[in-house]
């Protein structure tokens, strides 16, 4: 461990703002890149299943 | 060399099945590597003797910048494969990788700006490395816009492939910008031929992060490509069966 206390770890030797902003925004972007395709897939599958059911019942 | 795998790639069904098998493993690898890399880089790596703790931004900046460039090279290769062998899957890969590449370029530029403030005293400078990365971002935007603007799928894929191949000129410019011009940006962290300029406790977590980011990219790319394959092949009977099997379970 490079830091002596948790407060030290958060402060990052006066660079806390920069380090945590970078990590925070990057993490948000990574999560967005996973969540959006998952949601798109779910929505598509539901729409497509509905379309197939309509087609079959005709 | 046995080329059957290459021909099989022309079959969307084969791709869909094999990628479904790989996806969970890659996802676990990505989560594990990125978590280990983040904790190691943030808490355990020693601080830089000049930059202090702000240097820890390197653990996302460098992997994102690597990916941003690798993805672009991948787009150009997919473009060549699509133009030469008329492989439909190459166009799917090109279209689906472009937004991920744009996001990675965004992360590299943003973390670079946030890192630049305490290190150089400026968020942005018109330095050769920064400017060429900004051009990369615009190339990604161009490919995404072109792919969406042309409604004919074949024309769109050809236009995007050509733009991807032409734009690849920018990649060596980004790579050598720190050597060709007097830049504020520091030189390459990893070189194939030399030992890294940092101690091992600093670059080992970086290596873990780089591999983790590549796994992450592969996972997101496969997820996006699988959805696009379902969309484009929606008339095929295997896709109809797949949709019914997936939705039938929870509705």
C-alpha cells in the first residue's frame, strides 16, 4: 500500500480532484458502453418477438 | 495454413454461435483485469517522483489511447476485408467498432486534459500528439455519420471502408508525433524493442490495465455485433428461432 491512511488515499497528495475526475468519468463511459447495447438488445428482442407473433397469427 | 475459419466468418450464424460461447469468459477476464489494474494502479503503485499522484491517470489514459488507435487500425483492416472479399461481417464489425473507438478517443483526450492541468498547467495545448488525437476523434465521427447517412447498406459499407482505409494515415502520425515534433507530450511508455522507462511496480499494473481494456473492447464489440447480426438476418429462420427462444423464457 502506497498510502498511510484512507484520507491520504482520497487526497492523492493534492491531486485528488484530477485523479478522481479522470477515473470517475472514464468509469461512467465504460459502464455506458456496456449498458446501452444490453438495453438495445432487450428492446430489439421484445419488438422482434411481438412482430413474429403477429406474423404467425395472420 | 488452414483458412476454413476465415471462410466460416462469412457465416453470421457461425459467428453468432461462437461469439456467444466466448462472451462470458471474455467478460469475466475484462472485469477481473480492470478491477485488479485499477486497485493496483490507484493504491499500490508508487507515486512518481516528479508528478506525484497525478501520474495515476496513466492507468486509464494509456490503455484508452492504445485502444483508440488499435480500433482504428481494426476498422481499416475490416474495410479491406469488406472491399476485397465482400464479407458482410466485416462491415458489421466496422460499423459496431467505430462508436467504441470514438468513446476510447474521448477518454484518452479527457484524461489527458485533466492530467495536463496539474502537470503542464494547461487543459489543452495545440501540441502534435493532442491535435492528431483530436483528428482521430473526428475521423471516428466521420465514419459513424457516413454509415448512418447512406441508406443503401452496400454503398454505406463501401464508403465507410474507404474512409477508414484513407484515415489510417493518421495512425503513424499519432505514434511518431512525439518524435517528429517538439511536443509537450511525453514519449511512448512502452516500446517493443526497449525496456520501459518506469520501474516494474509502475508498468506492471499498466500492462494489466491495457490487457483488461482490450478484453473490455472485445466484449462490447461482440455484444454490439451480435445484435446487429440479429437485425440484419432477421428473416433467417435461425434468427427467428433464437428470438423466440430468448424471449419465450421471460414473457
